[in-house]
């Protein structure tokens, strides 16, 4: 695929798991099932929240928005990866590669902001219960959702404008299952060191700010919960544990990937899979399996479906 020095790269080659045909078929089936399961789980949550009047509260609106993003997050790269298990040439067009970069950063940025919004919602509910209805109005809730998307998209665009115009003149092997921003930038035929640092700080700053905000709000909530021991606090604690698990699962891989970006550890690839395939699946499992209200709403939904 080596082209002349002046020609422009029109497609990139993605990494795929090695192995004989039978193994590829196994990967294909395994990841297809996981993917379908993820879509089903997340859309079930969105459907349940939007159709059950008892769940029409800010907390569940934010949760269903999170599920919607998870469904998108599992879609920006996984189908391509799945198809690549069966194809000989594991290529992706230039535009497709840029689209993957855009969606990855927009969705991850938005999800981070949404997790912060959810923590804020729990902070108000637990630490200011009497003013909850006033502070978390439906307008505030919509504002938080729109704001999260705005920050996510702006963050992504700010990185993409620098990337699309780079001179790609030959090397086109991306050493991952999808077009990872830093790996793609490294392929450009120019000194990209400063750009890499810039991108890294851009993503890192966003992640760091949301992580610190999350830590602070959960610490304040935990301290508040400690000093009370009513029945409602037991429920609050269960919700908090679910939130905390999701946040840990989300930021854990992120921090790993971005803390060691210049090493070519295979750990990078393992984490990329974890984070684009498993995390979107885990969120609905964590929230629904631990949440009686969601489970009973889903049962109601099913009975309604059967009787109609
Ligand atoms: C997202 O949140 C907004 C604002 O609360 C809500 O109106 C909307 O229905 C939610 N969307 C989804 C897909 O859950």
C-alpha cells in the first residue's frame, strides 16, 4: 500500500485479531452477540423510562440519556470491527476514519459530562432534599443534557480540525481496532509531537475536570449519608454504589489508555475493546439489576405488551 511521497492516503488499515478462519468466525459470533445484547439492553432502558410515568424524573431522564449514548458508543466502531473479522482487507476510508474519531470523542466527552450531571442530581437529591423539586426542574434537566452534548461535540470538533488537514502521505496502518486519534496523528508525514501533546492535554483536561467534579460530589454525598441512618438512606446508598461502579468502570480504562499513550503495550487494545464493547453493556446491567423501580417498570411494560 506504499504510495508515492506526494499522494494522499485514501484509506487506513485497521488492526484485527490474528488467527485461523474458525477463530475469526468465533470472534465474529461472540462480538455480534455482545453488540446486539448491548443495543437491546440500552434501548430497553430508554423505552422503559420514556413509557413509565413513575420514572419520569430527572434521575431517570439522565439515566436514559446515558443509555442512549451507550448505544451510540457501542456503534461508532464495533460493527466495523465485527465485519473486519470476516474480510480479507481490513481497511477503512479516510472519511470513515475521521468519523470514528469524531464520534468517539464527542460521545465519550458527552458521557463524561452526563455522569457529572447525574452526580449533581444525586447531590441535590440527598444533600438538599427539600429544594430538590425547585433546583432540578425539567428545564434544568434539559439544560444539563444539552450542555453535555454541546461540550462533547465542541471538544471533538476542536481536535478534528487539526487532524483532517494533516499531510498523510503513505503510512496508513492504525494499530488498533478503530481509528484512535493519537495513532492516526502519528501516521502524518510531519512532526506531530506538539500536536500529540496538545490533543492529549485537551482530552486529559476534560477527563480530569469531570473526574475531580465526580469525586468531590460523591465525597460530599458520602459524608452527608454517613451522618444519617434513615430508611431512605439505604436506598440512596444503593443508588450511589451503582453510580460509583459505573464511574469507575468508565474512567478506569480512560485513565489507563491516556496515561501511557506512547507505549505500544497490547494492554491498549485490550482496554479499547473493554471500553467500546463491554462498558456500554455493563451500564444497563448495573443500573437495572440493582434497581427495583426499573425492574418493576420493565415487568409492567411486558405485561402491557402481552395484553395489547
Ligand atoms: C434526555 O433527557 C431529556 C431532558 O430531561 C428528556 O426530555 C429526554 O426524553 C431524554 N432522552 C432520552 C433518549 O432519554
